[in-house]
């Protein structure tokens, strides 16, 4: 039976006279046949006919025209929706993380708008402004990577770009015109993006590809102290979306998130280490104890 989602949480203890602990969490969705591990908010609840929000919620599967079971954030005009982890995830001491996700925009209405935002935030599981707010605007203590398919004068460079957003503002601190890479968000192409933050260097990096192959060099980067931005190393992670006078089906097809700086090659597969299985290891005579628990849910 295929597993659509896996959440692993591990605790590592290093025996050096005193017992220290470090936590790591890996979230993997190879498809979205089961949304119960997620908090579904706003218009996204209605799209998936969710009976309730939060852990254990009952939501209907949405299938795209290729038969993929997707997380559809918005699908009509004047919407705002989101999906986040049901509880805060403990990032490492420097707020480091690595994530990768596949997404696609289809069924454009009135030209297509307004996109999606991969979001790390600490206030609550909620959704921000619709339209040019892309479901992110107004979420304080947050960082967002926007994939924007509508031009809003004053905040956007064009109608086909990636931007790095901070503090619930859609006035990006750094942007990339996707046309320079030959990419068009409204083309119906399935894109893969990788977002990595190394808290040791304060470097936030974004990569995007239409082939699923991770680019060697980051195409967009920004230096920022995320501990200061977030005000915490505990965060909710997920996606937001918004539409206004134009819209589209904004779909997430697959997603992986590591709560440490652990760059991912393939979602649910190669690249990026996961939490070790229960074992006792000996490294240079030092005992390293790895404890892991895994929660698995089969597709409905």
C-alpha cells in the first residue's frame, strides 16, 4: 500500500557525561490523498470539503486532470486559503531548515493569479489576505517564498516571478524574474522548488526547475537572521494562496520538509538524510543513541 504522507520525529542523545538532546522532524507527502496531518484553512477547507480543521480532520481528495492527488489551495476568484502543519515544528537552534515541493498552476481564470507562498510562521495556523496578498499578507513573524503569477504595481517586478517575503509583507526583499530562466508559471508546467536556510551562515536560498533536477547553484538568495524574524525556533510550515479578480487552480503535488539544514534531492527519496531508525551506534567510542517514532496513515 502506498504511503502518501509520513511524519518522522527523532531524538538524538549524545552520551558525554551529561545527556543532551536534539530534535529533528521530516515531513514527506508523496501525494495528498490524506490531509489529516495538516491544518486546512480558509478557501482550502471548502475546496477539499473538510468537515473540520486541525489534526484528524476529514477532507476529500482532490484529483487534477492528470490523476494526481493534490493539495489545491485555491481554485476560484477572490479566495484566500492555506495548509500548515497541525503543530509547531522545532527547528534547530539556528532556525535552519530544508524543503522541496512540486507545484503547478492550471485552469487560469482572467489571466491567472495570484500564486502560492511557501511559508514558515509562528503565530497561528491561519491565512492572510486574498488577491495580491497571496494568503500570506498580514502573517507577522514569518518568512515566505512567493511564486507570483500576477503583477501588482508597487510590490511586484512582473507577473511571473519568485520573491522572498518577510514579516507578512508581499513587498519582496529579493525577487527573480522567471522569464530569465525560460519559465512561465501559467504554462501548466510542473515545477519543483527547493528552499534551504542555513542558520549558521544566515543564508536563505531558493532553487526552481521544470525537470525535477536540483540546480547546483541557487537562483535566488538573501542573507537574513531568521531567529530575529521569527522570534522563535518553533514554527508552523506549509503553503498559502490567494486570488482576486483573476484566479487559477494552485496545486501542491508533493512536499518534503526537514527541520534541519539538510538539502533535499528527490522528494521522499534521494538526498537529505532522515531521522535514524531506533538503534544504538558507537562512534569513536562515544555512544550515540537514536530514537525515532513514525506516524503513518494510509490513503483513503
